[in-house]
């Protein structure tokens, strides 16, 4: 390297980047000791990145071949040369691009721009290196990671790169090409073996495919034959069983019609039976009610007959001697409303025989109803037969008895038997317990 220009003992030459600030400091000095214009231009070249045309010619081949692809060169080279990019070989494209790089000019600038644009990131990364050792360290790091093309262009164009560093990078790239060639040859050998194996496997696959195709056709033929046989068998079975099926359907329809008729008949019978059962139940309820009433009537009649038999004695003129003790009704006045004239006389004699007094009111037939209240005044009890008295007189009797606090007793009939039974029941304070018994079928005359 030439000595700095301000050192008078040495000849003028290119200044190092470290000496450039000193030149700027001494730029205003006298012309006798200041740098010339050519020296300043040389200093500016050392401060900027190296252009592609400024590099040594033997480096262009490696830069173009490593950092730009053939596809990119086929688009760029025909713009500056008469070379046909579609028909030219890859070697012709490469040689023409190297010539453009050596010549400079528009073609060299286009190559320079393409490299700077593509590897802008690597250029920014390498711009932090301040000396050749830092540039070489970044190159080694990129080479270890396999990122060769960006780092190679950044190293070749870096302002701090020396010829020794470029030669070292060129040698590394040259040896890598040998390694890649050896690896490619090994890969080619492996590729040949793999292609032979692939061909053998492909032939085996083709044979297996052919066999599978034959087996598939055989299976399809067998399936078609089976389907045809099944179809024929089903057709034969259907034709053979069609008549039997129609007969069976007809029989089933007849059976269904008979069942429906039977069901309708049984339904009508059931409905009729239910209606008869309801009618019988109602009739039974009515009969039971009538039976209960009849039994009660029989009990009443038996009680009246018993009382009448007790009261009547054919050899004795005293009719009440057997019914009540003598003077059983002494001092008691009984008002009898309604009744019949014949039975009323017998009732009066019977009460008089028992020591009582009987006042008879016919209920308004001959006697005025206004006399009923006067007759009930001071009476001990009132008696009226329900079958021989009008409702008006009966209601008036109940109101007057309630007003005078006189007890009143209804009689079943206007007969003497009903009256005697009431008197006996009131005298003994208990009703005779006589239950109705079924009429005996035994006849005293005929047995």
C-alpha cells in the first residue's frame, strides 16, 4: 500500500480508510502539501462498495455463475446483446454475461443492479463489518450455514475486502464446487441404482396391476353370473308361487271378511247384552226398592195385626181390656184429625175404654178448619191418618201443634189397627220387632 500523501518521505499513492479522515483534516492546506484530484478520487473509491466492473476479470465467472441463476440471465442478457435467449445454451448465456460484466457499460450496470437488488439483505448485514477480518468472519459464518450466493457477492463488493480475502473466498467456492461435483457424481451413481430399482419395482407393480385387473374381471364375471342365476331363480320362484300366492291372498281375504262379520256380530251381541244388563240392573234396583218397601209394609201390617189381636177379645165387651191396662189413657185428651166416620166411632169407644178422651175433627169436610186450633188447645197429642186427610189440614195441624207444643203422630191408615198399634208403641215406648218372613209354600189343606 502506498504511503499517505502527507508523509513527504514517501511517494504519493492510495490512502487507507484509516488515513482518509486525516486527508479531510488537511484538505484546506496549501497546494504544495495537499492531495491531488486523482488522489481524492482514489480515496473516494476506497470508501464505497466495489462495482462489478472494477473487480478482477477472473472473479466475474464465479460471481455470475454463483450469484445469478440461468433463468435470470436469460431475461437480462438478450436486452444488451443480439443473443437469442430462447435458443442459446446455458453456457452461451453464461459467457455473454461474463463478457458484459468485464466490459461494464449498461450491461454491467444491469448485472450490478440485479445483484444489489437480490442480495440487499446480505449487503446490509455485511455493512456492519469495519475491517477485512470482520468481513471474512461473516463469510465463514455464511459458508457454515450454506448461504453462499448472498455472502459471496457481499464479500466481493465490500469496501473493506482485500485481494487476500477475495482469493480466500474464491478458493473456498472453488473447493465447494469440487465437493458439489463429487457429491453429484455419488448422487448420480445412487440415482442410477435407484432408477434400476425403480424400474424393477415398476415392472413388478405393472405385473401386479395386470394380475389385479384380471382378478377384478374374473370377479365381475362371477358376480354377473351369480346375479343372472339369482334373477332366474327368483323369476322361476315368483312364477311358480304366483298362483299359490293369489290363492293364499284370497283365503286370507275371506278369513278377514269372516272375522269382520264375526266381530260385528259379537259386537252387536255385546251391546245388546250390555243394554239388557243395564235394564236388568235397573229392574233389580227397582225390585229391591219395592221389596224393601213391601217388607216394611209387611212389618207394619204384622205389628198392626198383632196390636189388633191383642186389643180384640170376642167374649168381652171391653175392647181395650187386652190392649192397654185400664185407665192407661186416663186424663189424656187426644185430637184425631181426618179419618172415616165408621172407624172414628170405634176409635172413640176404644179410647174411652182406656180412660181417655178423643176429639175428632174431620179436617174441614163438615167441621170448620177454624175449629182445629181451638180443638188442639190443651190437647195431649194429635193423630192424623196420612191416607185420609188433606194436605192443607195436615200442614195447619203441624203448625198449630208446634205453636202449642203438642206432639203429633201420623198414622199409616185410618184403620183401628194403625191407631191401636201407635197407642201400644207409645205406651210401651218400644216398637214391636217383627220382621217379614217369606210366605210359606206349605198349604194347610193340600200340604
